[in-house]
C-alpha cells in the first residue's frame, strides 16, 4: 500500500516532524490540530474561537485529502479543562450530523503553544 502526504495552506503548517495528514488507501489520518490561524500561525483567543478554528483546520485538511468532515469515523478531542466538554459538544454539532463519528474526549495537562483544545481524526473516503 502506498501512502500519500496531504498538505494544504488552508490549515496551519506542521510545527514539528509530522504531516498535516497521511492517506493510505481510502483511509486518511489527520494530525492533531490546535486553534492556530493558518495565515498568521498564531493561536486565536478564547475557548470557543479555538474550538471553531480546530474544526475549520480539520475541515481544510479533510478537503485537501478529497474528503469532508462527514467522512470522519473517529475523532479524538483533548481538553485542558474538562469543564469545557459541554461547549465542545455544542460546537461539534455545528460541524457534524448524525450518524456521528466514534469519539474520545480526554483531559490533558497542557497542549502545544498553550492551546486549550486539540483534535485529530480518521476519515474513510469512498
């Protein structure tokens, strides 16, 4: 099986030794996204804005891979404060409809660049 590296200027450039996504067959593995604005590479302000930016970044990478958020089969969300769980659900409902992907939401001590939320995903296209 060959793997294809997915990259788009519509999402933040990788800030480490990883790719925005890797496509293997019809499965696409999206790297974690934090609330970085892709143009400025600066973290947006506030939890809601960061969460929206995370989903917009994931959407951009999914589209660059030839998919869309509706193709997500597994979503992992990392929160520095689990008190924000309900707000994540509300924002996620703007981007996903039933049937929802499988999901994990995990509380973590900290995230890169002081972000409050991060998410990664797996898509199956086709």
